[in-house]
């Protein structure tokens, strides 16, 4: 449940971060000019939207990094749990002496898939 929540926050912050970065007015004007960059000075005051968008970018980038690291940690925790479980099972088998052993050596006829030839009966006269 926690991973699902972090996934949702991660995707939402990612989309919002893309929007905020595209709205920033760079040296060439960027998408901010296309969406009415001149009106940003009227809405946000004389300094424009630069400070607000810069702060929003920094906050979104921080949240994006935190959710990325969290999702990576949760993803690898399943691998750690599996390795720990395998180690416990191995130890349990060794402690009880129930290691798998082949009943016949590897070169025997039982492992080759061909039936054994019948043994000759001893002859008595």
C-alpha cells in the first residue's frame, strides 16, 4: 500500500515538474512566452514568476529524488528478503542432515536413461 502511494506521488510530481520546467522563461523565452509570459509579470508582480517557478522546481526536484530513492529501496528489499529466506532454508537443511544426495553415482545407468542389461545367471553343472 505504501509503495502504491509513493508510485502515485512520484508520477504526479514528475508530471508537475515537467510542467514547471516548461513554463520557466529561459534565455530564448521557452514555453513560458508561448503561454503568455508577459502576463506573468502582471499576475506575479514586478519580479515575474521566476522566483515562484524556481522554488517550485527545486521542491519538486527534491520530492522526485526522495520518491525515486524510496522506490528503489522498496524494490531491492524484496531481493534481500528472498536471499535471507534462502539462507535460512539452506541452514535448516544442513542442520537436519537432509541435504539432497544422489542415490547412485553420476555415471550409472539409472541417470543415463537407458535400461540396464540383465545380469547373466550363474550356471551350475
